C-alpha cells in the first residue's frame, strides 16, 4: 500500500516487512475491540440508508444502556423540552431521524473507546477531534455531486486505528505520540517508521472485522492518501471528504489526534470535490455551532 508517510525507496522492503508482521499480530489478537451486535446493525442501517424512524427505535431499544443514554441527552437542559421524553419513539419524532442517528453513533462508538492519556492526547481530545471530523464530513459530503450516507460514521471512525495501537501496542505507541508531539511531526511519520503503516490502515483492518461496508473501510484506510484519486481502488470519494474534514477540524483546533502538525493532503482537494471557498467558510461557521451543541450533549453524559 502506498501511503502519504512513505519514506525513501531504500526503506520500502523494511517497511513492508514491518507492515506484514503487524498485520499478522493484529490478526492474532483475539480481544480486539468489537461492536455489540445491536451497534453493528445500527451502523450498517445508517450508512446503507435502510433506516426508518420506527426501525431505528426498535433496534436501539434492544440495548437498554444505549437507550438510557440517548434519553438522558434528549432530556438535557440543552434541548429544553417542557415535558419529560420517556419513550425512544417520541425522541426520534421530536429530534428527527438524522439527529438521533448522529447521537446514537457517537454514544455507541465512544462508549467502547478507552485510551491512555499521552500529553494532550486523551479520550476527550480524541472524541472531540473525531466528532468534529464526522460533522464536517457530513457537511462536505452533502455539497458534493454524490453525497455519501456514511460520511458521519466514517468521519467518526477515521482515527479508530489509534485505539488499536494504544490498547495492544502501547509502549511503542506512547513513544510514537511523544515523538510526534516533541518534534512537531504528523503522527503518521513515526507510526510508519515504528509499525510499517499508519493508523488509517489499522482502522481499516478493524472495521473490516466489524463487517462495515467497503466504502466506509476505504474511507478510513485512505483518508491520509495524497495520490491522484483515479489511482485509489475505491468506488467512493469518501476518503477525500474525510481528509478535508480532518484538515478543517485540525485547523479549528477541535480536540487532538495525538499531534499538532497538519498531515499531507491531496493537492486541489476542494476543486476535486467541487467545494467553493465560501462553502468552506460556511462549514467552519456551522461546525463551530454544532461543536458547542455536541460538547453540551457529551458533558451531560458525564464523559
């Protein structure tokens, strides 16, 4: 796999060998993060556009903990309803299908994410960066000629590979993050040197095991790629959408992906996606409002 962090040609063999060894280790890990069956089904319903309000309510209701958290947020002071919302079906009707989908995906995914703080990289920082990327990806995708239903979920999961590094390769991962922070490097550079690949591919390996749709897996795998899009074996432009959203989230300082350096990007990404400069500015403004709301929701969950 060609990556944005690839070094000189003389290092190719060593990098590929390291990558193969890492893949073998990951395949042997029996306790990789797994999605509960309800959550897996919910995410698939969301990204494949097969989800009605009643179906969503029925599926969420199968998980009592998830249901309770959603109702807790819905009844928070942020929404300010005059009466208590006690039925999930009512919450879906009041907030709308898309809002409930975003809330459900965020609570479900980050309920299973546990990482150890390293410098300014923490569970909260990763949550904020990931949610900002997810919200931005959805806004960007809706402006493209072919919007993707899975933009929010793909943005939410784009850094999930870092969770695998943290949980199963922690000593090396801590060294990688500290090196990126101390030397002001994009984190993919020390990742590639240490592991033979970066978090995008690790995330793709994990979401493949979760049986998420191929365009979501590809969006995660390639979101730091810089080659011409026609060279990428993807039927979707989702990886470019997430790449642009990730850049905006970083520029606006939403959370942290573990480093402070801007990653490499495909040149002319806005033009390729048919996004105008004034639309980017509008996204920044809308994202600011949305992040204030999302922080309020998350604070109410005590996260």
